[in-house]
C-alpha cells in the first residue's frame, strides 16, 4: 500500500496534492471535467488511513450513481486492497436504505412496507383527483386528456420530497410567503403604477430598505435556517437590479435592469394591478399541500412508500428525533455522527435539498470546533440532475454552513486541448449564475 500510494501521489499536480493532504476540516474542491477528481478521492481515503488511526469503516463516501460508487470502490481496492471493502461507499439512496434497514424501530415503514411503482402512484393520485370538490383550483378535467394537473402534481410532490419538504414544512413556507406578498405587493404596485423611468428606479433603495426591515422583524426564523425565504430572495434580486442601474452612465438614464426584472417576476391580476408572479399561484399551492398530505396518507395505508421517502424520513429522524412518550430521542443521529469521522462526497453539484440536509446532520457545523471533516467535490457547470432538484445553491450553501472550509480549484485538464476548453468556456459563460461570480477560479488549462 505504501509504495502504491507514493507512486500515484507523486503523479498528482500541486492542487490535487493539496486536496489529498487537507485531511482535517471542511474542504470544497471545485473540479472541472477531466481534472482527476476520482483519483483524488481514492488517494485522500488512503491518506486518511495512512496519517490517522481512523478505521476504514469510519470513512463514508457518497456519490450520486451506482456506477460512480462501483468505480470508486474499484480504484480504492487497487490502492489499499481488502481495506477498501470496509469503507462505506454508497449512493445517497443506498445509504438511506441501509440506515432504515439497520434501524427499523425508528421508521414506520421499515417492516412490511414496499416501494410503490408508477402505476400504484398514478392510481392513488387519480383517486384523489376524482374526489376533489368542483371549486378546487387543481380540479381541471379534459375529456381526451384526463385531469390537467395530474402529471404536474406528481412532479411537484417529487420535487418537494427531494427538497426535504413535508406537507407541514411546505405549509409553513407558504404562510410565510403569503404574509410577505401582502406586505410587498403594494410597493410593487406603486413602483409600476406608471411607465418605468429613471426617476421611478430611484424608489428601489427605499423598497429594499423596507423589505430588509420586514426581514429583521420576521418571527419565522426557523424557516430561514434551512430555506431562503421569499423576502430574502426578492431583496437579493432587487439589490442586484439596483447595482446594475448604478453602473449605467447617468446620461443614458436606461431602466433596462428594472424592466427585465418586472418581466420575470411581475404580472397583472384580475383587477389589472401589478403583483408578484407567485401571488397568483398561492391558491394552487395551498391545494397542493392538502393533496400532498392525502397522497402520503393513502400511500401508507396501502403499505407503500415512494423512493424519495427514504431520505426524507431519515432526515426527519435526524433533525427532529424520535418522540418516545414525552422525550425526544436523537440517539440515531448521534451514533451515525460518531460512526463516520470522515465524509467525502463526489458529484456534489448534483445533490438536492434533502441530501444536503442529510450531510449537514452527519457533519454538524458545531462539531470539531466548527470545522467538521467533510470534503465535497463538484462543479456547477456539470450539474446534470437539475431536473431532480440539484442546483448551484448547495455549493454556495456549503461555504455558508462551513465558513472555515478551504476551497481548492482544480484547473488542469488532462482530457482536452486548449482550443476545445476555450470554446466550451465561451458557451458556459452564457449561464446565468456560476461559481466564478462568487470569486472562485475555474478556467481550465489543457495539460495533455
């Protein structure tokens, strides 16, 4: 092992070596395509075993697909031999399934429940739609095409679960958003009551200040711990608009940034008043909460659960504990925190909300003097699972959760010529939001 490790370690470039050597604390590795991240992960596991007394079984490696997990296991086996089979290498879902199977007393569906297939899920949704009252905003039926929102509801419930949102939590967020929109829409109507001019854009600082005061006085702090509130999102967007306006030469007096914002976020209601776009969706969202809750109840009554339920239930137990009589038991979370001393995550850009919360439960920011041993490897430009809830925010959130985290960018590409990399870079720059916007170096350099 020693000779094999040294031979492969010496082939790494300086930044790869830095990541392999950064054993302790939180580390974010931004790894573009062809930069050797898989080799880095294998060598880092070997280095942990080499430099510390950590057991192989105390190292957890998580990735997104079965093939990636298999590839990681094979590379590690070639490097450290049979010890590789003691390292916990999982996809997120196989890890969640293992936790449930090993601790059935914590989970209502662990014994006797079966995963539901698409047909069973469809039948449940169809039955719920058929029982809807006529005035339900989701109750739209077409003779040739069934219920109009049948597929949309399936996608929405799946997205909510992947984001870690139970019906209760989703309802709390909607309550918070409803209160904010009641506060914000009058400002919006005043701002856009006349044609947008340079003079009207000068109202933005006052609106931003008022929203900031609203945020500071908000009583729903628990929502902001995990999910950004609508107020936070709006104030961030308006600050960006105002910053763009300030960069425009005063003589030109252009209002394009605010006009573009209005086009994206504002619509007219049935009274011909300008309102924030989500205002018109609130009734449908509220109906969705009830449908989501009824769907879960029916699913469980049939002894079934969705694939997404596994991680959602694990995260719920980790975050809220198990209520036994009048006490809340967090024993399961504490044991898993103790079990895994080092956590490594591949393809981090493809993680969704519930997966991010699972990681935060395992590697709590307060542990190890505020710097737990977790390394994540990802690249926002390679997020291929955005349709499943993955987004840039998890990479940015990692730096917020772990402010002491070291950031290492791998920029040496061993797969393509510089001409190809430069051309690809020009295309990717058209993306609306990238890590480069937050000061992270990402320009790839050919090294073949």
